[in-house]
């Protein structure tokens, strides 16, 4: 067989190329999977924190459980909905155990939202039962009953045995509060059987403690004591100090009822000290109430009053209606035994009013019927599904709400944009109008200056005719006509260049030289020929220099004009070697000419003011001062400031 080495090289290159492509594809797949892997790792980490918090809670270490929950909430953004639901539910359970019912209610509602969104019906049932228990402890029994029954129906439908046991325990609590001990005992037995089938020691000790309370309510104190002791032993094995403390308080209450007052007081002082230290507010309150009852039983009314006052302060903070009624009963007993009958009567009226509003017989019967009638059971099923449907609608509503908010924001942005554009356009129109107004005013002022200048020129021509100097008058008229043509070309323009203004000034100075009878030197320094200034604005200054300074001086008349640009301003300086301002004013007061008012400088000031507008600074726009050399006045300096174009 013929062997081709070139074919082998081609195969090798193909294999190497395939390896590169495989590596590239693997790298791309790895990069695409990294975010998912990172999210999965973060979710596992937060789930582990929740699991550890539950472990610490089941061991009775509430502090460690809360620490783990705080760590979880710091990383909540990367957690799954299931972990958030479990964490908020445990936070509610711990808050409820510490007597913080409002806080617990908030946590339970957050947990319910997460479980409904999954949906996780077993946990939905648990949280509904938690909510029912909170409302029960807040004295809102009808609402508590509704939540608990819905939870029970969901648990039965999905064969959730633990949920059924919890619901029966909650129902037993409600019946117990209503004084329906038979119903309560029956519910507790159902709960106990369900929890024993699951070997749930946590709930078993709680249910046993509740059964002990039923025995206490019906006067079977020996059975109650045995049941409390059994529940307490289970709680201590689990390090559940809350239930263990509850059992001690209930045992002390049994001691009070059976006349063992000293044992009761000793035990209650221990539970009060422990619960106060650990922050178990409900247990602290119950210890104080029972201490007051114990001291009343031995006629130590002052001590009873002290403990009752402490209990009442704590009760106001916790706001538990049923506990408040218990305290009112204790107070009535204290007042009656201390022979304060009027106060006891007043307290009794308040007690029965509050009791009737909380425990209405009609409501009790309605709840009993609610429990036994098949029609109402079916209605509860409808309520369950309606609740779930409402949750889905709530999610849909939130989505619509977000879209609506987005549309509203966009609409607001569009409206604001229209307003900004409208105002900008309005401002532009206003600025354009102001500019046109300024230009019109400038033209009007320039039109006022033209007659002023012509009037002065005609006076000069009149002088030549009066002196019979026809040749000079003729030459003056020719020059005057040339000047008028230049003035007419420039006067109606908003601005002209410096070179155009200076050309007119030269013609004017030539005419005034003829009128004065001697030449006037006009010198330009630092000329800015392309800069724009208003037309004929320098002519009144030069005129003043000639007729109020140079005409009265024996020096050879000279006028210097300089232009300097400083930032956004053009500064013009006009100086002469005349007699100065002081002498000129003194001479004017003695001359008939002073009776005629001059408008030139006033028109210049008004025009400069319009030009500068809002940009005007504190310095004057037109300023004249004397030039002093070695104490002698040698002329006048006038400074004008224009905005640069």
C-alpha cells in the first residue's frame, strides 16, 4: 500500500485544529456556566445559613439562631425564594416567642408571599397557622380562627400531617380562650396524636403544656401538675427554655389554687428573674401577674400592688387584650380583699365592658357552628383557593403596577422635556425681542444724535457767514456734505467697525479745525480696526474735548484715541491737552452758552447702558477725569467701555 506523508501531515493539522476548537467550545461553555454556578453556590451558602439557624433554634439557642439569620439577611439578594421564606418564618417564630407580636406578624407575611410565589403548599399551611396563632395572642380570635381553619384544610388536602397537628393545637388554644374546654381538649388530643406519629418532640411538649392548662381550667389540678411536669421534662431535654419556663409558671399557678403559696412565690421569683434576663417578655409578664395573685392570697397587698404595677407597665407595651383582662381580674381581687370596694366596682365595670367586646357569646356559637357544619367546611375550601388565586392576581397586579410606574415616569420625562423646550423657545423669543428692542433703541438714540451734530455744524457755518468768509463757508459746506453722507451710511446700522467710526471722526475734526481757526491733531494709538462699536458714539466726546477744553487753551490742540481689549470688553480712552474739567466748568457758568443744555454725553451714557445690559459691573461705563502732571492740569481723559462682538 502506498504511504503518503503529506496526507499524514494534513491529518495531524486537522487533529490539532480540532483540539483547539474543542478547547474554545469548552471554554465558552465554562464561561456561560460560571454565572449559573456562582448563583448556585451562593444559594447553597444562604440555604446552609438558614439550616444552621433552625438547628440552633431547635436546640433552644435563640441568640445563635438570630445571629445566623442576620448573616443570611446580609446575603439575601443571592438567596432563593424558598430560603427567604424559611428564614422569615423562623424570624417570626423567634419574635413570637419573645413576645414581639407586631414584628412576628411582619415576618410571617413576608414568608407567606415567598411560599405563595413558589408555590409551596405545606409551608403556606404552616405560615397561615403561624398567622392565626399571632392573631390569637393579640386577642383577634375570629381572624385567628379563619387563618387556622384555612391552614387545616390545606394540610388535609395535601396530607400534611405536621401541619394538621399544628392547626389542631392552635384551634385548641382558641377554644380554651373562649372557655370551651371540651372542644379545646378534643383539638389538643388530635394535635398530640398527629405530632406523636411524627415524633415531633418540639410540638409534643407544647401541646402537653396546653392540655395541662385545660386540666387547670376544669379544676383537675393533679392531672394538670403531672402533665406540666411531663411537658417540662421534654422541653428541658430539647433545651427549650421558653416552654420549660411556661410550665413552671403554670405549676406555680396550680400551687396558688391548691394553697401552696410559698412554693408558688419561690418558683415565680425564679421564672421572673430568668425570663427578665433572657428577654422572654410574655413569661416575665405572666410571672409578675401570678406573683401578685400569690401575695393577694396571703393578704400581702403592698407586695401584690408592686408586682401588679410592673406587670401593667409591661402589658401596655405588649398590648395583648387577653393578658390585660387577666391583669384586670387580679386588680379587682386585690381591691376587693384590701376593702377598696368603690375602686373594685369601677374596675369591674371596665373589666366586663372589655370582656364583652372580646368574648361575645354570639361569636362563640358562630365559631362552634363554623367548626361543625359541613356547609361552612366547603366554604373554607373556597376561601383557600380564593386566597391562592388572589396571590396570583397580586403578582399580576404588581407586574402591571411596575409597567404603569414605568409609563408614568416616561410620561413625566416627556412632559418635562416639552416644558423645557417650550421655556427654552420662549426664552429665545424673549431674548430675540430684547435684542430687537435694544437695536431699535440704539437707532433712536443715534437718530437723536444726528440732529445734535448737525445743529453744531450749522452753528459753525453760520459763524463763517457772519464773518463774511465765503470761501471758508464754501469749503466747510463741501466737507460738511461729505461728512453727512458718511453719517447717513452708518447711523442706522446697529454697529460699525472702529476704522469706520474713526473715518467719520477725522472728517468731523477737519470741520472743527476750520471753525476753530487752527489745526487739531488727531492721533490714534493701539487701533483695533475690526472691532465693532455703536456708530457716532465717540463724536460727542471729541466735540466736548474741542469746545470745552482745546478751544480755551493756548496749546496746539491735540486729541489722542486708543483702544484696548480686556477680556470681553473694549476700552476706549480719549485724551486732550485742553484746560481741564475744573476750568471748563468755571468758564461755562459765566457764558450765555451754558444756558443751553447739552444732550451729547447723556445720550452716550444711555447707549452704553443698553449695550452692557445685565453684564454691567460696578465700574462706570463713561468716566471723565483731569490729567495731572507734577500738580498741574494738562488735559482731560475720558474712558468708555463697550462689550466686545
